[in-house]
C-alpha cells in the first residue's frame, strides 16, 4: 500500500508557493496513476503547515518548520509501522529531513538515502550563503554541527533533536543530478555524489547502475528516495522555486526512474524502497500544471509504469 501524505510547508525556501504542490500533484492524478498500476493507495491528507511568527534573529520560519516536521515525522513513522510506503508531497525540501528521519529511526544504519536534486542541500547555518533552511536538510539528517552561535545554533540543536536519535551519515547518502553545489558543501559529499557532468559523461544507465552497486556495497536494506523536481531541466519542469538550467531531460529522468525500478524488482536486490518525497513543485511559477504532471509521471515510472506495459 502507498500512503500519500501532503506537507504543504514553504516557509524555508527562497520563494513561497510550493505549499500548492500537494494539491497540484493530486490534480495531476497521482492517486489514479498509482492505482492503475495495481497499488492500493490511501491519501492521508496534509499535515498542518501554517506559518506562524518567526524570530527575526534566528533561522527564517524555523519554529513553524519544526512544528510541521514533528507532525510529518510521526505521520511517516505511523505509515511505516503499518507496512505502507509513504509518499510525501512537498512543500519545500526542508521537510524531507522529517520524513527521512522517520525511516532512519526505524532502519538505523541499514537505511540508504538517494537525494535527487540540482542541489546538495548539505549547508549548515554557518556555511549557507542565503540562510534558507531548505538548503540544509541533509546536513541536519547527518547531524553536522551548526557552525554558528546564538539563536540559530539553539534552533539547529532542537532540529537535530527532533529528527533523532538516529542519523544518516553522509557515507550512506547518494546525490543525483547535482549542478549547483557550494564550495563549502563539496567536502561533505562523502557518499556517492553524481553530478550532471557524470551523467553527461557516463549516461543515465551507467550512473544508475553505479548507485545500485554502491547501495549493495554499503549493505543497506532500505532506500529512501527524495525527489526534488528541480533535478529536471527548467524546460521540462519550470514550476519550481530554485530552477537551475542544465538539468535532466524528460527522457533522462524517466529512464533513471525506470532503471531504479528494475534494480528494486531484481530478485537478488538486497534493498527495498522505504519511501519517497516529491518536493519543490511550485505552481506559481508553472504553466498549465506541467511540472506537477511531470512529477506524477516520474513517480509512476518509479512504481513500474512502462511504455509497453508489463515487463521490460
Ligand atoms: Mn533543489
């Protein structure tokens, strides 16, 4: 069973509007697509994600984010407990820290994380140029130090505490589609960082296979996939707040999803899909809901939809 959980929080990005991501993706018929593939789908609705007052001396909208994160972590944890695959719809990428942490606390060091994104999202308050928390969820998940003093440091510690006790060490994290990485982030990418350059050089098929091999080497039993729609080139997915040119084409993104599914379905595959985030769909920057439709189609490919149907 797939359990859809909306997290319409957009207080920690550069631009607001991704709070409209969950309804846009639902209107793109995500539920119907997955049911057509034979899955039982349950839409659990949205976790509350209102923006309250924000301390001007701290991280922007931090308290609102933390409140929503606690609720989302619990909702994902409950879904995992029921044996469901949680499918979390953002919202900005900040809340993926909460969803991934639910799986991390359940599977501990047997969880691998695949962060599909133009950005590495491994800034800390001390290294971030913008101060936007949506660029920090991977750093929080892996428990990096804040690098600052004062209120932001206290907030950072409270976030780590809310996500814990288990962490996802960077050695168990793969990134895919990177093309906008800060110099301060680069030395932190200890797992498997695959950039657009790597994809240009070796193609989707080989880089996807590298991820499969790496997951087997790290001996994880569960994989969480966090999909930021900005991994796609803005030509195909313009409806997002931090678009970066030079991304995956529509076909490359689909081929990647299809190969991930092939690996997951292989009889000898030692890991299974724990859950999935689909984030940063921002209808305010979109036309005709095409970005939500691309995201929905990508999820369908990941869950086994093929052009000719049946086995590839
Ligand atoms: Mn991103």
